C-alpha cells in the first residue's frame, strides 16, 4: 500500500493509521499467546504441515527417520568439517541449503546408494565352466 504524503496533515493521518494497525496486531498477538493451550497450538501449527506437491499437506513429522535426522546432521556435519573456518554468513547459507537438500534424502535413497556400494565390492561368483563340470579336482591316478 503506497500512500502519497503531500502535506503535514497527510503525514499525521498516515502515522495515526499505522499506530492503529500496530494496536490491532498487538491485540491479535496477545490473544494468540494468552494461555498455555493457545501457545501450544501456535507452536504445533508451525509443525502441522505445509502444502506440498499436488496440493497434499506434508508435515515435519510425516518424514521417515532418515530424512528427519538428515535435516539436523547434514548442516552440522558440513559446518564442522568442510566449512570449519567459515564465517557466520557462509555457515548460515550452508544450513539453509542443506535443509532444502535434506528433502531429497529419504530412507529409500539411502538404501539404494548402500546397495550400489555393496554391489561394487560384492564378489560375483563365476559359475563352473562346462569342461570342468565332471572332472574331480584331484586325480588319484599317478
């Protein structure tokens, strides 16, 4: 809302309008935190969910345990190792970016990566070749 202030009376009326808006917001805020149950409902509404893809609501606690832990472990680990001697702003940006990246870390993705790593080191057993199929390993005829 862009109000044009052309003279002192316009300025005074705009100041009064802003003071009224401040009073109305302070009353609404004090009602929101008036009792312990109202405070808990306000805090719970922070975690109740946000609109996700397709109009579905996803809650903070609806994630699997790996995704939930990665929201805290990923920024902590990056700030303690890679960005150890970085400043406050860099660490804050790393925290914000890693919070967004943690949405892609799920239990399924961790299991898939673990399986790929395991398959790299897993020895494949070679089936016996046809020429060695019927021959015993040691021949006793000398």
